[in-house]
C-alpha cells in the first residue's frame, strides 16, 4: 500500500517506485521525500537567472546565506556562461589561446584590477589587454608586458595592437640606424610577440566570418 501523501508529485513518484520496484542501496524499496529534490530545484531557479534573494524567499529560508551556501550549487556550465563575456577570446604573449581555468581567482573576482589600458602618455609603449599574473605576485616585466607569459590579449584591441606593432617597428629601425643595439632588441622582441598575437586574432576573425 502506498503511504498517505497530500503532495501530488510525491504521491506520483512513490507510486512509480513501487510499480517499477526501485530498490535503494540496501535492496529495500526506495523511499522518496520532496526534500531530496530541493537542492536541485533551487539551483535550477538560480541558474535560470532568478535573484538569489527571490530564490531564498521562495524556499522559505530566514537567512540568505543558507540558500547561497547549501542550496544553490553553481555548475560548470553557469561558470562558463558567466565568464564568457570576459573571455570572448584571450591570447597569451605567444599568440596561443588561453583557457579561463589558467587564470588566478582574482582575475574572475575583479577583472578590472588586471586590466591594462595604458596609452603612450603613461609609458613608452602603450599596453592594451589584461595581466594574468596573480595580484599577490611581483611583476618582473614592467613596461614589457607584450613579452610576458602572463600578458593576455583581447580581440577588441586588435587595431591598437597593429598600431603599436607598427610603431615598435619604426622605433626598431631608428634604433638600428643609431646603433642602439639594446633598444633594437627591446623593440624587436615586443614587435615579434605582437606579430604572433595579431596573426592569431586575424585568423580567428576570418574563421568567424
């Protein structure tokens, strides 16, 4: 006999368990309670875009922290969706695509803190993109970001990368004419790295057309 129950969903599932003879890990007829799907349902509501406060109120929780900590488990799909607007396409100094998992937690907590938007008014070579170095670590590549393995390029800055590359090639030529070997190497290395980044960004743009 099916136990008395006033919830239609619970009644239907209990009927199916009995009808299909579904057993638990102990070999006994499985028992179902609505609270078993509570976590799943609340997580679904949160992932569908409902505000956490609304989900918490719907669940009848007294404290918002209860909902966020125990009932709304963020899935990998949601994480990828949320970071997608930041990482449309990111490339390192070698022009190779980067996965978001490779970035420090601080990058996703506060991407603005990693943003590089430095024009030629601030430094000798303008820098555009992001710094993938954890905020707690010391930078040894100041003013040479394009040659740093932590440098992150973005497609929106492609025109600036091309302009900066061309400016660096001009500086490289002038330095060579003046016999400034150190500057020739410095400008050349940055321009070479930008060539790689520009090539990959242009290739990606063509593939998307």
